[in-house]
């Protein structure tokens, strides 16, 4: 077993563009400080199975600009159970892993906190297109997803306005309306349907009809996947009510999760990766890196998992005003 302090790094949950940039930053910062790094494959599932790979500087070459995660990922049910966590800790000990860096979303931070409670030195790095993690202004991957949505809606608007149609666009975000609200602002949508604000299909139809009567030649409606109204049902209802525009719909789906990370995400991921390793060197753990103002801060994992991030309603209202 190596004498050097050894850090494990894994990605977990839904992949997000920029995760590779974070892995690269973790590996190279650790190596620059004469530490060992072990890459854990397949997230927590690989941790409890002992799927480990020593990481050298060349193992993270050419990945900065790539979406997805070279360490692969999973949503591990077994790791949510105490028995799975015990297996993972045993495997970590056998491999001589002194600390772990977990890159992932809300569920991944729950896992990181569980390990931390059992004495493992853990630092979390928020990575999720949903931007639903409490404690950071923005997570790695959100900016890229936002840009993907924006490009798609810009294209849809071209055809929507040529045919004077209403286009319904479904964004990801499970329990969070963040992507939908921000998309409504940057794409100039009439209305955003989000899980946080209940609305009926008839109310949406009335908004679309109003836009028609105000002389708009197209309408964009953003529907967050967790809004409670299925995009197909909404399109049907708007058509049935004959509001002026005929409808078409596009479900963006996993397109939003892929692609080369934006400069913003590469920078954020690099900064967080460096800070995560530096924290471990300084003896800090049980924390998540978070963007606060312009700097990278550390937030206790216990706080991260016990708070729910809410959509900023100021932006929700702003989207409405700007749609006049
Ligand atoms: O958490 C990221 C996310 O993309 C959500 O927006 C979405 O609801 C979910 O993952 C989809 O998960 P899966 O890739 O397992 O279908």
C-alpha cells in the first residue's frame, strides 16, 4: 500500500457537461501536490464493487472539452442502503483510499454526506444540469445545458414564426423549474410551466391566445418535465381551444445533458476541482464546493442535503414581464 495520501474521485447520478474538466482538475492538482489519485468507475456502484483505476496525468489528457464523464456514472440503489455503504468503505480501505471527491447532483451529495457521517473524508463538487443543489449559485453543467436549450429554441422560433405557430418545448429538470424559467428569459417565451407554480392547461391556452390577439406571430411555451402537465396533453388542449396559433411540440430530452462544456462550465469545474483537493490537503472535509458571489466557498454537506434550493421567483416574474 502506498505511503502517499490517496484521493478517490467519482462521478455519480446524471452526467453533466464539465464533469470531465472537474476530474482533470482533481487529478492534476493532486498529482502536483504529490498525492495519489484513484479513479472510481460507475459512481457509487463502482465504489462498492471496487472498480478502481490509478490515475496519472495522461489519463485525463484530452478530456477538458468532452461532455459526459470518462469515469462513467450510475444511480446506485445498493449504495443507498447501510450494507452498500459498508461495502464501499471496506473497498476504500482495502485500496488505501484516504479521502473521496464526489462529483454529482443532489442524490450524490446525500451519498457523500452518508460516507462523511461514517468517518470518511469527503468533499462534494456540485454537477447537475438541473441546478437544484442548495449551497451553490450554479452547478457544473447548468450553463452548457442552458446554452443547448437556447440554441434549440432559437431554431424552433425561426420555423414557429414562419408558420405563425405556438411551439411547446419541454426542458429537463425533474423537480426543479430552474432551466425552464431561465430558458423563458433567454429565449423570449410567453410562459414557463414549472413544478413550483401550479397552472392549468386552460390558463396556458389563455396566455397563448392573448399573445395572438396582441399581434404576435408566434409563441414559445417552455414546459419543465416536472410541471405536472404533459407536453402532449398541453399541445392537444391548446389546439382544441382554437386560440389562433396551431401548435407543435419538441421534447429536448437528453440532448440537454450532452455536448462540449461551455467556457463558463470548464472554468467553474476547474476552479472547484482545484479547491476540492486543496481543502483535503488543509484537512477540511464533510464539505461541498459552492460558488458564492465570485468565489468558491465550502458548505457543510449536512446543510446541503437538509435544504431545498428554490427557483428565484423574481426571474419567474421577469420572464412574464418581458413576454409582453
Ligand atoms: O438530474 C439530471 C436529469 O437529467 C434530470 O433533469 C432528469 O429528470 C433525469 O436526470 C433523467 O434521468 P435519466 O438519465 O436516468 O433518465
